[in-house]
C-alpha cells in the first residue's frame, strides 16, 4: 500500500497515479521514496509488461518538487535530494520495460522531469510543461537539464529553463516533447490502447528494444550498434522469434509466450 500513490493492474498493464491532488501531486520526499518502491515492484512483477504513469485529479500530472519541503533545505540537503530524485527517475528510465507518461495537466519542474524519464509521453490538451525552478532560485535537479536538452535541443531547453516559461500541449507536441495530444476525456483510453498494443507483442523483443533505445543516451553510434547486435541475437534465441517468423510464413497471428 502506498500513501501518495495509487497502483493498479489491468491485465499486463500497470497504472501508477501520483495521488496528492490537493497539492497538485507535488513530489515531496515521501512520494519520491514511494515512486522508487513502486517501480521496483513493477520491475519484479513478471505479469507487468507496460506501465502508465499519471497524476490524480483534473489539474495536474505533477506540479514539481514540494516547495514547502524545498524551502527548509540547505546546500548539503539539496545535493542529497537531487541525487535521490535522480536515482529514482534513472530507475524508471532504466526499468527495462516501457513506461508511458499520460500527462493530464501541469507537468512542471520535477513533474516535467518525471515525464521525461518515461519512455513515451502522451498529453491531454490541458497539459502544461515547464521548468520554472529559476523562479525559486534553483535549477532543475532531477535530471531535467540533461533530458530536456537531449529531447528538444540545448537552445530550446535553455530558453525554457532560463525563463521558467511554460508551454502548452500543442507547443510540447511541436517541439517533440510529447508523441500525441488527446482531449482530456480520451487521454487514459489512448494510453491504455497504446499500452495494450505494446503488451500484445513478444516481450523479449519489447524489452530488448527499450534497452537499445535508452542506451543511445550513453553510447556512440558504434558502441550502440554493437549492443544492438547482441540484443538482436538474444531475440533470435527466443521461442517468440520462431513463433513470430513461423506465424508470418503460415499467414496466421503469432502467439507469443515471452520465452
Ligand atoms: N509544491 C508544493 N505545493 C504546491 C506545488 C508545489 N510544487 N504546486 C502547487 N502546490 C499547492 C499550492 O501551494 C496549493 O496549496 P494550498 O491550497 O494549500 O495553498 C495547491 O497546491 C493548489 O495550487 P495553486 O497554486 O493554488 O493552484 P493554481 O491553479 O492557482 O496554480 C500552478 C497552479 C501550477 C501554476 C501553481 O501551483 C504553481 O506555480 N506551482 C508551483 C510550480 C513550480 O514552481 N514547480 C517547480 C517546483 S521545483
């Protein structure tokens, strides 16, 4: 059981909801700890193939780190806080299974950083993205300077980080921060549809693909391709590979067993 999260499973899809709507789902220390725990649970649960991460209520995905807690911090605490958040968000990115952010409202500061740690981002028309930390006299500390620069380019990332300006869903789509924009009513259904489509594939291939693409952040083209060749070979050692190719040749739907 979690105090600040909701966690449910629908078939092979898990839904994690940050649940502090009265504080716009701001990430206090307890919530960061719980996010670490829930994604450990997701990692260890073989029945979970895909996870959707969203925020409770109609206003926010996550409106950032908890500013009340921030206000009481100092230099030493700040470094530890940043390292802890970075560790949890890195664990999400390196989960080895796909995580889809369904951004239903404000995704600011740590909220934008959390969405960026997910593998795929979908947004509702109500979504608002931004890194407004500069207004608080700080910079993004949960990986945002690095992920935003890689996702939208360094110049654009710096403009958002240095001004604290927020962008709407349409602009987030235009700059490549989100894959799709849906109406607020449609968002969770579309996220579920995408999750179920991915869950219907052979999960060995899905996981190798996630691993290969996540690795692009740390590898050169050459090293990445070596990794790709190894992961490609792992797929070929699977029963799913035999099943997928045989099903194609026999003109039938494959029945993957994730073996
Ligand atoms: N940390 C702690 N509490 C937060 C919060 C945060 N990041 N964001 C919102 N809240 C709280 C507010 O203090 C308020 O609590 P209260 O009702 O006890 O006063 C409640 O959530 C609702 O927020 P409110 O500001 O009244 O909503 P709004 O619709 O007027 O404004 C925002 C929405 C998102 C524009 C505004 O809340 C905001 O700017 N939040 C901070 C965003 C930010 O700087 N994030 C980066 C943090 S590093």
